[in-house]
């Protein structure tokens, strides 16, 4: 099941699964706190099998296009899983003043 919530309404525990589905370079330049880089092309059934079915997967990208594709892919691989698209993505999070981390500073 795919749901959508604005990224600015994100309020989850620290063990949540949050995937930023952009490429490695875009992720390194800035991502929301707690997001793991999981580029769209790396999502597959084997990866999903390693995750608890009881935890929803939150997906986001820069603005929304890749997140929708990732959610559809996850649903096609595992239709029982809850998937939440964080609409607005990293750009909306940054514009709203949310904490944006980067991997560029040592």
C-alpha cells in the first residue's frame, strides 16, 4: 500500500526505514536526517527480504519523481509492505528549515 505525506510532516522513530533514492552524489550533497542512500536501481526483492515486513519504508528524492518510481517498484516486489512517499523531497525539507546533512565535510 502506497501512502503520501509531506516531508515536513515526517515524525517517526529513529529506527524507521527512510530511503533517499537519488544517486550517491545528490545524496552526499544533502539529505534529511536519518535517511539512508538507496538509489532506485539498487532496490530489489533480495534487499526487501532483509527488512521487517512490519516496518513501513519511507521514500524520498529531490522533489518527487524518483520517489514515486521507487514506491511503485517496491509495491510490485512486495505488495504487502506499507510504503510512504515523502512528498516535496529534500528540496521541500530544506525550504522548510528541516535539518539537512551532507557527506561532503570531513
